[in-house]
C-alpha cells in the first residue's frame, strides 16, 4: 500500500516537472516570439523609415531638379539677354566710331576753314613778288633788246644778270606759294601717318602766321604781338608733318582765341601776345612752348581739357576734339608729351616734347 503511494507520488512529481518544463518551454517560445516580433517591428520601422527617407530624398532631389531647371532657364534667358545687349553695344560702338570719324573730319575741316583766310594772306605775298619781278623782267627784256641793237655788250651783260636774279626770285617765291598750297592739301587729306624729316621751326612759324592771319581776316580790328624764339640748333624731327601741323594750328588758334577774349574785356593797357619757343633738350628730344597772355584756364577745367568733346567755347564755336586729337597725335602716335600750365586770368602755356 505504501509502495503504491510512493509510486503515485513519484508519478505526480514527474507530471508536475513535465508540466513545468512545458511551461518553461512555452515561456521560452513566447520570449523568442516576442523577440522575433520586436525584430520584425524594428525591421518594419526601419523599412518605413527608409521609405520615408527615400520619399524625403526624392522630394529634395525633385526640388533640386526643379531649381536647377529654373536656374538653367534663367541662365539661358540671361545669356540671350546678354547676347542681345552685346549685339546692341556692338552696333552702338560701330555707330560711335563712325560718328567719331565724322567729327574728326569735321574738326579737320573746321581747322582748314580757320586756315583758309590765313592761306589767302600768306599766298598773296609770294604771288605779289612773282608778279612784280615778272613785270620788271618784261621791262628788262625790252631794255635788253635795245642794248643788243645798239651793240652795248656791257649793258646786255648787266641786264642779263638782273634777269637771272629776278628769275631766281620768281622761282623762290613760286616754291613758297607751292609749299603753302601743299601744306593746305596735306592738312585737308586723311593722314597716312608717313613720317619724314621735318623742320619744326619752319613748321611752327608757318602755322603761327596762318592762324594769326586767319583770325585777322575775320576781325580786322584784332592785332597781337607774335613773339618767336626758334633754336637754330634744333635737329630735324622724323614726324608726320601734317599731323604735328594740326596740333600746332590747334594750339595757336586757341592761344589767339584766349588773347582776343581778354582783349574784348576792355582791360586798360592790355597787349595781346602769343609766344612760341623751341629748344633742344638732352637725350635727343626737343621742346616747343606755346604761351599766351590771355584769360587762362581755371584749375577745375584744366584736368578735363584733353578729354574728347570737352570744350569751354560757346555752342557752334568748338567741337571739343582739338586738344584730345592733339594729345593722341603727340603722346600716343609720336611718343612725346603734351602738358599745360596756366594762371587763371593771366596766361596759359602748352609744352610739347618730341623725340628727334
């Protein structure tokens, strides 16, 4: 009886242990299932997070794409606008260059107009000499025939010598007139820039007198003292004579304009004077100074006088290109210098230096 009890007790214990083992196994299974569920949730959240990130990234990329496309379109539009503006600027530049060329030609023609009256005066002098010597020579020829008919060989020789001298004078003054005409033609035609040995003293003296007599022809009441000091040791300059002549004509014309303006102010005891000086400098350079005792140039204006189209003259009396072109010819084309010194109300002096 007791043995059967122990057996039943043992079996009960075994059943209890088996039950506990099944419970433990179930708990382990539940734990594993819970862990697997957590892993699956984590994976799910990871997938969802990745998908969300992809969506966000796709949105960012799409926004960037649209922004890039807009920028590309903007750049394209700006490029087209710039090309249009460039074409417009090119056209404007072409028109400006054409206008500048026309204005330069107009300035040249204006200065040629200033020369015309002076040329007429200057050319009249040699023509008068030619006419006078020709008339005298005609009379001498009559005397020569009479001396020949009389057999007076001594008188024939004397008259022949006089005729030779007269013909020499006629030739000399004829060349002088031809030189004036040649200078006028060179001044009027387009510059070739050809450089030849040039006597600066003779060039300055010629253009000074042309400018003076040109102004005198328009205003007979105007008189001025021409004070010249030319260095006889000055070397010949290899320059474009017509171009340098334009510079000198412009400076002389401005100088006479300044002294005339001061004279018209009615200043007591005022004597208009334009001075021209040349001298040789060290280093093979030469200097030319043009000074007038006119109205002077205010300091505020002095810094602008070499700028294109700047002028202080009344409308219709100046293009504002004279000094600008002069600066280009002397400094840029010939490697020289062009400077100005002035005392307002008293004087102005332009200083040119050129390499020999």
